[in-house]
């Protein structure tokens, strides 16, 4: 397993890090940690997918991101001492992570100072992604945002037999697209009418991911 966070770290050091990590397994719907919990560990995903969610000002949950194998979450634990979790992370399906305590990663950083630059590059990329999402929320039409998130999710969940099955609710997709469930429902019904998606309870099927990807790159006239 290769993790994006550890790209460039020598293999022997990755193995050493994993040797002191705790392998953790999670059931579908199980919370890994809650918002405001102590940020004392980093999770490297080896199996399954996890959603990152926060509560909106009106008290409703909103999904900010979904991470899968080869990705990680909880990175603030390795760069800021005494930090607290900024969001809640929940398993979307049966999953497994390597849980690395902050002190173990700090030891690796001391022995290999070059890792600090990797961390800076990784976190800078995350900031750029957040910046792009903010610009989207402000200036990109909602239908295009929904299609864009769906295209990203087809890559995350993979294509089998020429189609992609995304086992997410419309509420979760709404959080990812920065809009309401009612608006997502309207956009999805329009996409279903065009044959781009097939809707069923708790899942969205994309019968032709390439066609959806082409639609995601097409400018919208609506704002």
C-alpha cells in the first residue's frame, strides 16, 4: 500500500512507521473520532472509505470529504501539538487504518528532516483544494458542482463492468457539493432523465462514467 502523505519517504522508514502503528478496524457507521476530540494520531487508510463531516450553523451534518485507500486523515495531529479535531470522521463501510500516534511520527521527522518538506507540500495541496472548493461554491453553478463531485466519486469508488456504483445518500452528496438535498435531488432527477445516472435508495449508479466526466467538464450557463 502506498499513501499519498508518505510519497518520497524511504520504504524501510514506512515499514518502521507501520511496525509501531496500531491496526484499527471499523464497522460501517462507526465513528473514528469526533469534532473537538484530542488530535493525537494520524490514520493511514488501508481498506474502506471514510467521510469527514461537520455540523452546519443550523445544526445539520454536512459531508466535507470522502477518503479511501492510499489516503489519510487526521494530519493536524502531526503538525500542531495540543490540537483538537476539526471534524468528525465516520466509516462509510467496513474499513481499516494504520493509526500512527503523534509522538511516533515526530520521531520519524527528527530522524529524517526531509519529511517536513513532504508535509508542507501535502498540506499546501490540501489548502489549494479548499481554496478551489470555495471558489466553486461562490462562482460555479450548482448543477455543475454536483456533476463534478459525482465524477470524482466514480474515480474514488472505481468502475466495474463499465459502470460505477456510488453508495452515498443525496444528503452526503449535497454536503460535498455545498448545496441542499432538495437541490441535489432536482439535479439528479435531471441527470437521470438524460441517462447519466440511475437512482435507487442510498446509491447512485453511473452507467457511463466517461460520458459523465465529459459533462463535468462542460461549462454551464446557469448561475
